C-alpha cells in the first residue's frame, strides 16, 4: 500500500532536525514503536500506527524514527536491550550500595554501643578495685587496732578486768533502767481521729518511755 513512498523515504539521509529528534527523544520513541511504552496522546497513537504499517510518516518525529528503524533497526534493538539491562544493573548497584550503607551504619552503631559498654564496665571495675583496696586498708587498720587493744588488755590484772566488766555491766543496766523511767510525749500517727486507738485512745498523743514504748 505504501511501498513506493516508504522505499523513497528509506533511501533519504537524516536531516539535522531529525538527528536532533533522535538525540533528544529517541529512547522514548523507540519504546513507543516497540510497544514497550503505551501511547498517552493522539500524536503518540499516530506515531505507533506508522510502525504497524497502517499509515505513512508525516511529522519530523515520525520520519526520523522511521528512517532510524529501517537503517538501524538491529542496532537500535540491541541498544535498547543494553540500555534496559544497564538500567537494571544501575538499580541493583544502587540497592546494593544502600544495603551496604545500612549495614555499615548498623555496624558502626554496634561498635559505638560496644565501646560505650566496655568503657562503663572498665570504670565500674576501676571503682570496685579502688573500693576493695580502701576496704582492705580499713580492715588492716582495724586488725592493727585490735592487736594493740589485745596487748593492752593482756597487761591488765585479772581482778581489775573483772572489776571493769562488772562496772560496765552495771552501767548498761542503769542506762536501760533510766531509759525505761524516762517519759516523753509523742504525737500519735492516728492524729486523734481514732477513738479506740491502742496508743492515745483518741487524744492525739501518748506518753512513752525512752524506748518509745507506750506507758
């Protein structure tokens, strides 16, 4: 139907305008022509009809791509496949870089957290060692004081030691009796709001000995 016209067009060389069309829009137009990109406008639908052998190319875009496919169809198909493969590889590389980046970030976070934990543990260990050394020093001082006290006590005659212990016992007994005889006024926890309170019987306070026992 269009054989004579198309053969004439096939033998024509590219114009400068057609070359610019191929350079600027060739990729998208190739995908339209091969059915890899659906047409969304009337102009794109008319363009697709050219490559379905249903119309003659009339616009600069149509003539440029018609010549391109007739003269470079095999190369164009390979370039398109290579371009798609390149896009896939680029996307995979980008995803891998992102995953590596996330892994590196996580690794750095874990290293930082581990370093902080190790630092805290070392500080706690150092404090524990210092505390232990201080306790050992204090124990040593107490042991020395006890030894000195034992030596002093060993010099006291038995009768004198017995007198001292008896006096100390009586002193403690007198202190206990004094505490029991002591009287102090204590505010009751019930604040006088409990009439049958076992301590103050609703008065709000009660009398106690030196140990705090109600009397």
